[in-house]
């Protein structure tokens, strides 16, 4: 397949780059490219908070003096958690605790950093057991109500917030602590995911749980070691599989999971059975062994290299670990293989490694090859960047790299997929604008951040996705990542910066908007023969109104808008006119279903972007 015609390089004029960068026409109604997203891993300092209960993203316990000691050292963290008895879920069994050699008795605390991503308002703390709590933070947390097992706090936006368990009765220890976002106390048990997060997530077809599962350098080996739903925090070993399954079943999204690199055979068997038996059978499950096992910055790469047959060269010695894991899944999914996609990860920028992995897998034992689909700078250009390097000049470097490197790499991997008779997927993708060396502080770091909201990045994404959809086998592009704060030192990976109050538009969130504009927006609806033909629901996402377009004959109808719990939230008498706008009431962000009240089978998905 010939490569698309790319624009020639420009280094000066922003207008010229804007005109040249889009050579391929946008095809937002084309379903030849599916778009999913990776989710950010659980951390207290991130910007993505899926759960209404923030305790699930609390930092692991620290220890400190129960009170200030005059003339003492009073460290922030005395690092004595090993001396505090904990129950199996991680809750302290008795506090305060006397530890030999300390200035005074010890208590435990947790913190959340960068809380400027949280909304100001009234937070609720709930718990079981007999104990007392303390609060501190630069958002001036103020207790406004306190009763047994419940405290209300008023808190402004803040940088850091600390929660301390000051006392826990050994006869009835503190446990099951929940720290709830404003306005969620009445719903967090039945609807645990925050609606603002769900709303922004709605457009994507597939969710990759690599970071949710803390795949990189995972500690998991035995099934008994896996994260459990009642663990006091999920920031240690990741979010339990049960939550991944529940999220996909609730939202109707396909799942992409990663097998921990050191998992023993029984772990892999049990993991395969859990997803086989619990995931909605109408959904597709993508399974991959670990993540980037060719990338030497990760522990899993060293592990797989060390256990592979040492008489084989690298990367061939990677293959037995991948083969073994996927074979176990294949055996457990016998009879359900039509909903399983076995993925072999490859190396976007090193085609030799990709070929030597894919071509040494047993034919027929895997279903897809998956490189990344990142875009970055041209070779050596970051060495010439300085404080005066403009955003347009940086995009010009990306333009040259796209033509000379990134697109040829895609074609190389398309060839691998064709040679192995498999699909082509992209496990991660998008901008990869980082300093050289990675993680360093450079005079151009601010420009790296400015690139994230430049109009040029919308056009770059739009064009890149247009290019990828020309590849064979209807590829799946997994955006990396969903919500994350911008950072010029370590990368600005999120297509959104936060979930609670960021307006969505081409100007404010150009990466996210480009993904939305490249989704398949035309919905072929199942209806009575001859009643309707091809429909589009517009705009997607909707905010204040909804419009229906049809290419065929229509008739008036009573339409219902229904939430995912089956509740009717809006009702219209529709004239059948494509020019009629149906007003939307104020609704939580999320997915809704449009139905014909006559029961004709007319249905369509609508996502609402209101926060």
C-alpha cells in the first residue's frame, strides 16, 4: 500500500504549517479505525479519579508521632509501618502504637497531593470501628459536622491533604474508611464511578487496563497476592480485576488486560477464567502478556530475559514467555475464542525486534500484533532546541519525523500483520513530546507543555488518525493516556488535564477533541423494515440539544432518552424533521440511549458531556 502524501517541511510560518499539515481529508464517519484509550494508573498525585471514594487512590500509609515533641526531630514520615500490625486489607489494628526507640507513640497517615484537581465543596468521611481522625491541608479543611462513623469537611481547592488515624481501638479497629467526593454519599455504593469521569470516557470503544493493573514492574506472582476490592488503597498493586469487569459491563466497552510478567501458571489460569466467566459475553477481550517486554527501563524486560532460553539470542528468548501465557488463555477460552483477541506486543521504532518476536510465535496462536503509534521529534532535533525555540518549529520537527520514520514504521508493522495473518492494533499512541534526555529539565520544557494545547496538535492528531485508518484489517488505536496533568519534564500524556471542570473544545482540549472528531459518529439503527434508514445523532457529545439526521424517509415519533439504569430522563414528540433540535435537560455526563416509545426497535447511543 503506498504511503499517504505528506506535507513538506516548514519551520517558520505557523499558517503555512496549518495549511500543509492536513493532506488527507478528515473522515469522522469512517468506521475503518476504532479508538480506545488507556486509563491512568491509581495514584494520589494524578488527575484521574474514577471512583467517588477517594480512599481507593490514597497514598500508602506513612507513620508519624502522635503529637509534636518539643526539641524532637518530628520527621514527616518516621517510616515505621513495618512495626504497625495491619489486618489483611491493610487497616491498622491498634493506634497509637508504641515502637521502641521512637520519640513518642506512632500513628498512621495518608496524603493526596496535587488536590487542585479536586472540586471545592463538602467531603464526607465514613468508617467502621472505633477511632478518631485528624485532618490537615492547605485547602483549610474544616469539620462542619461530626457524629459516630461520619464526618463532614468543607474544603477549598488545595495542593495537599492529609488524613491521620489518631486512634484505633484494638477491640473494634478502624476499617472500611471511605472519603467521598462532594455530592456522592447517596450514590457511591450503587454507582461507584464518578459521572464526570464516565462522561468523558463515553466515546471510546475499548479500555486498556495496563496502568490500572500496575503492569510495569508488577509484584504479582500468585493468585492470592492479587489486589482485592476491600484493600484500603489500590495504589500498591493496582485496581482489582473485578472493577475492570464491572466498568466494562456497565459501559458496554471492550476490555484490554495485561498478564503480570511473573504470574505463575495458576494465576494465569484463574485470571483467564475470571474474565471469561464475568465479562459480558457480547464484549471483546484483548489479552497481552505484560507490557513492552523489550523496553529495558522496565523490570519485566529483565525478568523475561533472565528466564528465557539462554541459548537463544534476544529478543527470541522473549517469545516462550509470551507463548506460554497466551496458550494458557487459549485453553481456558476454548469455545469462546470469537470474543478473545490474543495480542503480541511489538516495538514501533525497531522493526527487526518486532519481526523476530512475531515470526517466532507459533502460527495461529495469536490474533494481533501491536506496536505503539506515537509521534515525536525528528532525530537529534531536541539537541538544538532552546528557550527561544517556538512551538511551530517543534511541530515542524515532528512533521519531518512523521514522514521519514513514523509512517514507514506503521507500514512495516502492517506487513508483519499480513505475513502472520493477524490484525494490526496500536496498544498506545499519540504525541510523545518529551525532553532529551527523558525526565530532564531543559530550557524548552515550557514549550513542550504549550504544544499540548496548540491548534497544531489538533491537526496533527487528525491527520495521524486519518493515516492510520488507511491501514488494513480495521486497526484499533488505543490513545495514551486519558487524564493526566501536563508536565514538560516527564511528558504530558493525558488528552484531558482533569475531569471535573475542564471545558471540552477544539481550543481547550484539542487532543481529546481530535479523537472525538475521528470516531465513528454514524449509527446504523435497528428498526422496522421501511420505517427508517440510516441515522446520525448529532452532536456527539451533546450538551444542550440533540439533532437527528436521516438519509431516508422518516415519520413523527415519540422519543425517549433513557439512562443506563433504564430510567427515562427526557421525552420528546419528534416531528421527523432533521432541522428540529431536541432540547436536553441538565444531565450528568455519561452514556444514554435514545429509543422510540412505540417499541419499533429504534435505538441509538448518545453521550452527554456536561460536568
